[in-house]
C-alpha cells in the first residue's frame, strides 16, 4: 500500500479539501541500534492525503514533490490561514526540532498543496512526540510536552512546558510561554479548541 511501513507520522483533517493529510514518519529503526546510541534517521517519505468518493470508499494519494524527512512532528489545521501547520519533530531521534512548516491548501485541488517554512520569533522548544492543538478563537498553535533529546536512552529529556505560537498577525508569528506546567510527558495528545462564543 501507499502508506507502507511508517510510524510516528503526523496526520490531521483538512476541512477545506475534506481530506486527511499524512506527513513524514519513520519506516525502520532497530531497537539494537537505539540501545547502542545509534540514530534512527528519517528517510524521505511521500506526503499522502486520504480522500473519499461519493460511495464512501477511501483512497490514499501521493502529493507530488511533497516528500518529507521527519517523524514525531505535530500537525494541526490553521483555520485562520487555511493551511496545515507541522511543528517540531525529529530527523534522527537524538534531538527535537523547533521549526514550524506550513502546508498551504487549495480547497478545490489537494494536488496543489505546497510546503513552506514559517518564520517565528521568541523561544520555541525542541520537541517531538508531543501534543499540539489549534486555538481557533485566538489564532494560536499550542504545543505541550514531547521529547527534546535522546528518546529511549538514559540521556532522554522531555518537556513540561506548554507554549503557544501567536499568529494573530501571521507575518509576525511569536512563541509565548503559557506558564502552564505539567509533568514531563511524551506522546501526549490535544485537540482543536474554540471559546464558547467562537
């Protein structure tokens, strides 16, 4: 199948195109390599989208030119700017990333989606295998937890902070520490949020 052997991929629903996007992932990683402090290097893996026909049959489709080499990232739908946001992740498991990537969307044609880097200011955090949600009312991407370094090893570090990317002005996206501490956590989950009046 197109999905192949991949785990720690990122997936999220795109209501504009009525598809589910699947980005990155890890195809193979030997437990013996991890135990011997060898990196689990991300390979270039196709970006996919799942769509349904009028009979409800789902198909997986490849986004041409959309291969990504990342795993354990977080993905949300940015309803204000009509795009998917992919934050954090890792390329080798030894260190998390602090970057944010956008997948711009075409409501009529998923094949026209394009990746670009989101420029941010403020203090991000190195993070993979954490949680993210989009706060629609305030136009924020919110990240919580995740590993920062050396997953599965004695030197593993995890995040306890919750940080938000304020995108009220998308040209000046800024990270903010939300001062919401929790125990270190890896593999947490979160969900889209709106205020009751939103």
